């Protein structure tokens, strides 16, 4: 499994990359813990750092394979703990980086990944999914309501509504106004809360302020049970330039173009994905498939 996942990642044909890279709970030699894998092909060293190391930076050294994926298993890690990767980059500089495959990050201003075991959901929207598959868009009326989840409605303390709250207030409004679809501006993790979310940080993680992944699953299900489709904006062109995210991940162009002028998106103040790179293709296609499969 791991060998095939690695090979297809390198050829741009791994469309379920979240099952290989990232953090995965498993048992080894009678001990339960997590296996961590991260792609940083030109890093000199990668250490796993987190709550379980008291954030000591050189305690858990990861091992590099021939394709530039670093891996380690530890029984110290537990669900709910926060972690990052401490990377010694190609130029010798050291920097804490996010896990690009994390499914949940801590609240801002932190960017650490949260070890999250999401329970398998028993969906009840099979009838709606079958109807969606059977009927083309040309055969269905469409009336789309676009919203920014972070500002549609806020709590008295200024926090945006979670999807558990939006389920109770937004969906009845959509039904009352006869909308057929709700389209959200990007829901993936992004570093600036006041933004619309088009400079992403985590391509597999629901923005922390919007609640847990299970809450968005329940929101989507409730929409489908009310004959409302859900559309989510997704940004495969560029990503945030923040140092602790994907930017120059191992100290060299990793997710972005080698050519500086191609890499830098000056209009957005972001970095452009190198869409011709096999590993980036695996990453992005896995991201969109994850959102489609996991959230319906």
C-alpha cells in the first residue's frame, strides 16, 4: 500500500494522498500511536514537534526515503494534540511548518495541525445524490445563493457562526427563499480571518472558526435533505505566501514554480502552484476529491 501510494504520488496519479501523507493513527509492535509523513525533498532534516514533545525541537527526528518523504511513528502522540514540522531547509535555515495534509488546524493566530480522528458518518442523503447523478444541470432549475461563511452571521463576541449554527438558521432561509444551491466562498483553512479565503493554507482542512469537520458534514446532509445543493469555491491556482505554510516548504520551490516570476502572483500577493509538477497534481486532485467524497 505505502509503496504504491508513494509511486503514484511521484507520477501525479495518487488521488487519495491524505491516506498516505499526513498523520495516521495505527498500531506498531503492540503500541498505538501515529505515523507522520511529509514531503520535503530538499530538506536537510525534519523533526516532529508538538504537545507530545513539549515543543522541544530536536526530540523526534524523521527518516527520509529516496523520494523525499520523511516519516516517523511515535506512541507519544494522542488525539487532540497539536503538532508541526521543524524543518532544516536546504540553506540550513530552520523553520516551523504546517502539515499540508492536516484535516484540522488550531485557531488563529496559531497554525499547528490538530491530531483528529474523524468518526465515519452514516449519511442519509443517498436519494438526493442519486437524483443529482441522474439529472444533468440542464434538466434542473438553478437559483444559487452565494455566501461567505465567516461573515453571514456572527455571535455576540464577534466569532463567526459555526456550521452547527448555520444549519439551524441559514438552511431555513434558503428553503424560504426557494434557493436550489448554496455557494460558499472558500471554506478551507486560510491565515487571515477577515479575508474571503482565497489565499489558502490548508487544502484538506475546514477553517477552524467554522467548527469541526463533522459539523460541515451535517450541514451538507441537511441541505441535501431539503433539496439544496452545496457548492464550495476551491483555489488550485495560488496559495498563501506565509512562511509557515506551503511557501518554499523545504527551502526550495516545492509546491511553486522554480522560476521566480512564474511562482510569484503579484496581483494576489500569493504564490502560484507549479501545475506541471507531478506531486502538485497529486496534492491538488486529492484535495478536490477529498472535499467531494468526504463532504458529498
